[in-house]
C-alpha cells in the first residue's frame, strides 16, 4: 500500500472495532455482522429478511454510527411514491422558481425499511441509486454521497401486505442475511440493557468517518486470489445453473460480485489473499437470493439456501498453499 492507504492488517483491526461497537448495542452473532461489513467493504448493498422486532433497524443505525456516516431511514408503505425517495422540485415563491429538495436517499447509509410493503414501481426507484450512485429527477442526474450503502429490510413474503422483490432488484443486493432470534441468554441481556438506560435507542461512538470508510473500501483491491480459488468460486456459481431445482442460476454479474465479496471477506479475516474458506463462508448470503427456483421446488419448500448448501457439498474444495 502507498500513501495513507490502510494495510490489510490495519483494515482488519478497524473492522474488528466496528463489529465490537455494533455488538455493544445489538444482540447478534459476529458472522451476521461480518456479512454486513463484507458488503460495506465491497461497495455493495444488504438485504435483511426477518420478522419484525429482531433488531434490523437498530443494526443499520449503529452501523452508520460506528462508521461515522450520515444515516437516513425510509419507511416503505403501499402508498409511497418514487419521488418520496429521490426527492422532487418544489416551487420557491420568494425566488419564483422551482428548487430541488433532496429525498431521504441522499445519505451515506440508507435504511429501506420493510421494502417489500411498497409496490414494485416504488421499489424500483432505488435501482439507479444502488447501481450508479446517482438518481435522475425530471431529467436531471444528481450524484449521491460517497460512500453509499442501502440496507433494505423485508418481512417474510408469507406475511400479509407484502410484495415479492423482483429478480432484477434482488440481484442488486450483494448479500442477503438474517439476524434471527437471539438465544435465551441474549434475550435476557436485552432486558438487562433496557433496565440500565432511560432511552429506547442506544448509540455508539464512531470508529471511522467518511474518508476512513473510503480508504477501507480500497483495501480489497490489493487482495490476491489464486487461480485454483478463482476456479472454485466460478465452479460453485456455475453449479447452481445445473441444479434441477433452479430455473435461473448465478449470472456473470453475480460471479463478479462474488469475487468482490470474497476479497472483502479476506480483509476482515486479516489476510492479503483469498482462501477457499472465504469463498465458502460468503456463498450462502451472496447466492441464495439470486437463484430463481422452479415452481416444483418452491412447492416442495426448497429455498435458495438449501440449493447453495447442496452445491457446496458437491463441488470439490481446492488445496491451496498460502
């Protein structure tokens, strides 16, 4: 590394600090937080699926606080309009002209809360922002802040009043993960923490700032991946296309995102190279939501995570020397 760029070792230490700070406020396991941070390092976005009340909103807020970034929350509802997300032009009577009023998407960390309660047209308003880091309103393109991270939460599609995210939008999320219910000890800790404070929403001190996050995001670019590990990653992705339970497997774009996530995962682990274990550990959160299953598979209760698990068992892991 040159100049003021971080080394892999120092970047890994920063990641540990961020995870520790979030853990002070959110009762969850480290692996889940590593998935979220992997997407952050790789300039991706996160989809969280859980029942209400498991800490999705608190996780997004404390992540923004730990990274020292501006946070914005959008509550998705059936009557939400695209302009409610991107912003719109409002007439200024004093100046006698229309002025642009930025929407809540103009923040570093945007929480799209219960995204699948809004109709598809409104969900799609995030697509350009997630892909290009910009939005277009009335024919005028405006850049979003850098860094820019969308953390979308959704309730299980079986719940009343939800719309399933279109395939094209699911593919825009680098990882899909779940907090899940905490263990009994974790829920007792929640009560204990609540008894020691008066405010309902805890906060954490920042580890980084905007420039620090940008420096952190540059570190994975220097991580190497052996030819055998690259082939392993591609073989896993291609194996999803040959599974009889899958109509559409991982796309070439999905493979590129897999590669980026694996390098980010290696940084969190403190290594300058990608190991097969990095590829395996990020496989489920990266691939499960990108698979389009057959009707028969869905009727049989098969989900993307099941297919990914079977693929991991079928594809041989390469032996690689560090």
